[in-house]
C-alpha cells in the first residue's frame, strides 16, 4: 500500500465520514457520529475481526467472547495468512505442514466464538508486499461488503500491538478497504500494546494511547460464568502449535490490572498520539 493511498484512507476515516455514512439503525457507540473516548464501549450487532495470523484473535478474545457470546452478535473472523512461517510447538511436529495445522486450529478457534471463518492465503510475512498494488484492499472491501458488519475491528497500523510488520500492514489495508466503500461500517482499532518475552515466557499489556476506551476482561461472562480473560486461554488451548503450557501460564500470570482490551474508533484515534514502534 503506497503512502499516498494510506494517507487518503486515514484522512477519510479521521474526518468521521466513515461513521457518518453508516446505514440507519442503532449506532455502534452512543451517537451516530464519531465516537469520543468518553463514550462507552460499542455494543455492535455484528462484528468482523480482521487479523494477519490464525492466532491474532487471542488478543481480542475477551471482547469476542462478550460480543459473540453474551451479546449474541453475528461474528466473523478474517485471517489474511495461514501462518506458515511461524514456529511449531507440537512435540510430534506440524504435519503435513504448519499452514495446514494452523488453518485447522483457526477453524477450532472460530468455533469457540461461533464465528464464520474467512481464511485467505496471503504469504505470511508478506502482507505489506501483497497490499502494495491496492488489489488486496479491494478484496478486503468486497469481504466487508458481503459480511455487512456493524463494526470492523483490526490493528492500528502505527503499532500493530506487537509491532509485527504483518499486523501493521493489515491495519493499513483495512483502512484503505473501508475508504473504498460508499457506506463503510464503523472501524475500530486495537489499542492494546503487548510486551512479550520468550525466556521465560511472559506477557504484559498496556494501552497504546491515553484515553483509549478500556474493556475490563475481569468481568464475568454470563455465557460461561468465567472471567472474559479466560476466553484468551480457551482460544490458546485450541491452537497448541503456537501455545504450550508455558504460554498459558504466562497468560494466567498477567495481573488483573492489565487484563483489559483497549480499542478506539479509527475516526478519533488516528488523530491521537500513540506509542509507536522503533
């Protein structure tokens, strides 16, 4: 995606046009216009999460469990790649290949949320290159049009939560895709930052921007009777090629004060400073 096309997409979303052009009906936030950080968290009737890899939705699992489970929103998960360049933590290896294993795990994950799975085959590690000509944004726009969600949730292209290049590229492509639609849905960006260490495994979560709305994942889900945070653990368990006992222990060791998901409407957050990447 060229800098010029990204700038045009950001300008459209920052203007609030994307939210103002939504079809008539109950708003996602507290007003049909741009949502400010002071407004409550959205309660969409339908949601489309767009990520780069089959396990990226773990980062928003508490929200998906709330929206798709407790609030019975119609949900879909679109994954750009099959994660073929990742690691394999299975003792017996990932056979016949990692892409096949992770694709199956993505299906199991989507079932956890009762979500439709849309699994593309963009090269893992090559999302930015695949989006350079604009064709991928057009493809994503077509999927958004077909799903017709109230709300699209994806990464902020400025940090991608972990600074992974694929995460950042997905965010940019989704913003461009939304700008191609005459009546785009509300686009929200994930504003959680993850501090991840491998030896030993540890996870730390913080907001990327001051004032970003916070979903408290300590809240108990009506559908399960467990804290919303546990949805991330359940999701991890369905993807054993990527998460072993050490990663599950690291997730459960996250302090309650950090057990949150931060998100914000693109029309507002793109005009705010965030903690970026090196």
